[in-house]
C-alpha cells in the first residue's frame, strides 16, 4: 500500500507572472504534501503574451522552492517549443528536477487561436505511483468548444498504468457547463478505475463550473473545495 498526500490549489490566476509567481512559491513553501496541483495557466496567465526569458527564470525559482520544501508541484503555464506556443503542465519534483511535461492535447477553439495542440500522452512515475496529467478540455472535450472527436484520454492513461490523473483546470464560471463537467469527472474516473485530482482557477465573477477536489475510482467525491473564492484541499490517497 502506498499513501500520497495531495494538495489542490484553487487560486485566482492573474494575467501576469509578477502577480502569480510569488503566490505559487508561497503555496509550495506552505505545502505539507507530496503532490501540489495548480490550475491551468496559473503561472503566466491565460494568454500567449509572456516573456520566455522571465518564464525560464520563474521555472528555476519554482524548482528551487520545490526542493527546499520537499514538494512535487504540477504547475500550469504557457510554453514555447519549436517556435510554437503550448498550454502546458510542468512537473517539478521534491528534488528540484523537471520530471516531465504535458502539453494540452485538446485545446478549445479559442485556445487554438494562439496555441498548438500537444501530440504525446505520457505517464510518469514518482513517489511510488504512476500518474498522468490532463489540462481542462483534455478530459471532458466539451461539445461546442473544439472540433475534435473525444480521444478518451483518461481511459488511455489508465491503459498506460496510471493510478492517478492530475487535472489542471481554468474553466470559468458559466454554470451551463457545470453538470457536464462534473458528470464527466465521475464517469471517467469509473471507466479508468483511477483517482482524479482537480484544481480549478478561481474567478471573481462567481462560483467555478468544475470543482477542485479528489474524485474516487467509484465516481464519488472524496474531498471538494467550495466553488466560490480561493481555497486549498489536502487529501491522503491510498493506492495498492
């Protein structure tokens, strides 16, 4: 039996790194956990107007803080690779190393105006578990938000051996999507027989339309943050 303590951060995501980075570092410093999950684009803000050099400097600070705090952090940000912009999750371990990245495979139509879809679905091994990362629309492929068939990425990750999926979200407050988002989290956790940990970006406009928390393999919430405002959760997941 392996036990991991997971923390999810539901934070306001500002347009600028100068606002987001100090808050991310402070969360990591305070994190009494094995894994800390942040929302989609939580470092750079949700746009492609970010400075590459300053972003690389921010990665160094995050890596050093993870090492000092013994926390593995999954950070959302924009990233440029081979001349293209991606929406990315980066995994920095408690040793301060970059374990790997996930690039959003199913960006929405609005995302596609400035970002390129990722092409590889990866699993990672750390702290005795196998896990994958997904970013917002990767998991639920909301109808009307992208020209894609549903690739069922949660199911693909389960077939690759993933026991946990870390799902970074920035889905807004439009409540017409809430039932679809939540039912998909439950059904896909059951289909893959895995845990899904989520972290959504808080919004001052109202409650988020997808919860921050941990969904069990039976499709039931184990812990869930209030949907309005900034919150964190901590939960111990036990895995065979």
